[in-house]
C-alpha cells in the first residue's frame, strides 16, 4: 500500500499500520507527509521551541514518548496519529449518495457512462450498498433499491466487472484493520484506500 505518513524512530518498531512507513531518517519530519517523531530526546533535538505539553507542534507533525518512556502515551498518540493520517487523506474526497428514485433519465445515462468508462474505478460492495470511487469522489448506490426498481443487479455487476478499468471488492477485501476500524461507520471511504493499495503493487 502507498505510504501516507512516517513514523520516525531510532529503534525498530513492529506492528505498525501498513499505510505508515517506519524510518530512522529524521529529515522526513520536515517533509510534506504527516510524521510522528518517537522519543523525548529526538523531539527535543528536532522541534524548535519544544514544549513537552504540545504533542502536535505544527500541522501534520507530532511527537510521542518511546514505549520504554511512557507506554500509555505512546499507544494513545500512535492511534491519534493514524486517525489524523486517514482523515487528512479523505478530506478532499467527496461522497454522494445516488438516490435512484429521483434520478432523471439523463443522470441514469451518465451513471452508466461512468460505470463503462475507460477511467480507473474501484468498487466496494457491502451489505447491499455499492460504493464507487472515481476521479476523487465516491458514489453510493443501493443495490437493494436497484432490485426493487426491477434492475438485474447481477447482470449489471457482470457487465461492470468485464470492464478492465474497474475493480470490484467485497466485504472480505484485504485491507488494513486500522482503516477498516476507522471506516466502521464510513464504509464509503474503503474503495479510495483500496485504490491506494492497488497503485502500490
């Protein structure tokens, strides 16, 4: 998966989310991506006007104690950092629920144009909902409602799946447990992160 942020530590750290890169390169803290610096001494050296009370000295930049210094603080701060990284990456993604009942024929036609287009698309299907990530926005479509409108959903999915520019994933998709937990009530963001996983292959 594409790395969305850095965890900077002078010692090896395991059990890190797969969207985070672990590095000992302190210069990454001054880069564009979100970063968290591990260890009180490292933080004192790298952060100007350092304050032990400020764990977020500037936008996208964080520090926390090493596990050997303050394990509880470390666990809490790492979890907050993960949430920040995920949130920062979906801030520019727009979600739209497609109300099949109110769609005009023209909009239905446009929807099918998107589904059959040569642009890369990522679809995540979960409990009767289809979430489509396309050009920095996500569409939510109720498959249950489509069936109620006498649309052949299986035929539609077969047709979409034949498009080599479309990838379909289901609830058993292999995705970071941290993202899955974050998306507990926001399933629509999952196809975006699936796209990042695919691009990193």
